[in-house]
C-alpha cells in the first residue's frame, strides 16, 4: 500500500507543480476507452473488470504515427496485496479516472512536445500489478483474482489495430516505472504485431530496475520479483533467449539481463539515483529498522559522506549494468541523469520546458527526439551528484508534518526548484485513500 501511495502522490505532485499555463488553458484531458470484447479472451483486470486505454488522435504529418505509453504504479507479489490492489484504481477500471491528463511526451502542443505532438498518443491503463506480464488466476473458494497482464496488453493492441495502428508508419512503445519495465518485456512482441515496414522503437523511463543488494546485503528486489513471477505466472512470458542463457530464468524479469536479447531499437531514460530504487531496493525499510537513512531519504542534501558513497555505488552499479549497451548498441539511445527523480517523460517540467533538466544543454525531449529520428547519436551520461544544477529533485517541504510522511511517502513533498506542494491537498488525498 505504501508503494502504491508513493507513486500516486509523486505523479500528482508533478501535475500540481507544473507551469500553470500547461495545466489550465493548455491542459489536455482524454477520455477512457474500455476494451469491450477483452473478457472473452480472458483479458481482465485483477478484479475481473475490463481493461482500458486513453487515445488522442494524431493529425497532419503525424496521423499515421503512434506512441503507446504503459502506465506505471508498482506491483503486487502476494495474494493479500493483490486483493487490496483490486479494490483500487491500480487493480480495477471501476475505480479509475475516466479522464486522463496528457502532458510531456503525450502532449498535443508543439511548444511542449515538438517531435511527437501530432502523433496518435495512447495511455494503456495499468490494472494487473505485474507490468502487463502475468497469465494465471487465483481462486481459493472465496477470493478470486485474475493475473492477466499479458492478455491485457494483447487485447489493447488488437483493439487499436483496426483504429489505425495496423497501418502505422512510425511507432514508439514507452512507459514509466512499472510501465517502463513493461517496455522491456513487450518491446519485440510489439514490433512483431505491427507492419514489417514500420519504424518501431521502444523507450523505458525509470524502468531499469537493478538486481541490487540492499544496505544489509540482501537481494530485496530479486526476492520480491521471484514471488511476483511465481504468483502471476509470468515466467512463460519472459524472453526465451534470455531464459536459455541464465541459471535462474526468473532473473530475465530484470532489464539488465533481458536487454541484450531485445532486437528493436531501444532508448533508456533513467536517473542514476532513481528515488524508487533508492527507497525500496537500496534502502528498504527492512534494511534500516532504526531509520538512520530517513533524513537522507527526505533530502539528498542531508545525506552524510558515508551515505553519499553508498548512493554513488548505486550509480556505479547502474552504469556497469548498462556498459555493454552504451558501448555496443549501434541503434540504442541512453540518457542517465543525476537527479533524485522517478519518471521524467510524462511531466512537462522535466520533459520539455524552459528550466527542464539538461545534459550538455539538451533536454530529455530533445535527446529522445534526436535518437528516434536519427538526427544525432544520443548517449548521455551525467556527472555524479551533486554536479547537475538543472535537476528537479524530489525533496521535502518543511511544511509537511510527520503524519503525512509516515502515511505516504518520503518523496511526495516538493520538487526541486519548483516550490512547496499544497500540503492540504496532499493530506486530503492521503485521508481519502
């Protein structure tokens, strides 16, 4: 539940703090489409409700081009957490907002999204709890859960094909967080479902989750993913070439092991100090029972020298895992910045704005566009923290009281230079969950 609240509120903060012109006069709200025939093929959310997506049509020169964006939102790796999730918008379309704001890479404004603004843009809603990859069911005579993420992905694609996807000239499969991980899992299959002459590429934003030891030397994320894969029947849907090459096939859920077997051109956008991985993989609560890392988690400027050294180790491990891709991929792109952030493509202030994060004076949107259209080779690695002064770091507001921090997240308070969050709004969200 804590994991779920963190991601919800983190996304909300980006919306609250984005430039006013973007989310008032310029705000784009897109209606939900239910995949009405999905249930016949077993493609349903955790609670059995129909899967959904939001489509905003392209126009002009982009009318035959498509962006599909996997929604993120964590995972559930046991029956109890999945039952809880099934009663929220992360497990059921019954609880989802029927209108979604499209911004950043999904914006239809050339001033905010210069390369993809006129493409067909689709957000795939996330309701399976396993990065669109499971294929099983749980029933104990009382409780029923559907783990059908793989079928949901396929059902949405098949619903979009007659709506123009079948004649796509260019396509980009993207996603953020758990949705970013989904792009690693589905990239090549997506390519196979589109016309052979289409230019298809994939983008993962904050989805390069590492197989990393935490500060207690436990493999927390590996254990979590193993339980997830077993519960939701994921293993049969993992990359077969990866599984054949490794002693533990379940490890192919991690992008660092599957990446070299993906043949579709790929762009990896990630922070070297991804706050989700910092808080849940490197320093999960189980590894810090006395809270020695609490101040550092709330604000990187409060980290002591030892903690900074540990965080630099996280960065080194990420760069090491990406080294072969960086050196050898002729068609791949990469941007690893040094911001304490999580997901940077869907939020206008980090995607493309006057004060957006930059490496070599290039915004994330410009880097992705240069890579996709072959204008320039884009392989950008930022210098280590704290050298990058353009970052929008997730740091705390002094206005937020301890109950908010304990009830929700240590990264829900304010964003970089953008100013304090409306604390009363966040309190309302927490109290309503």
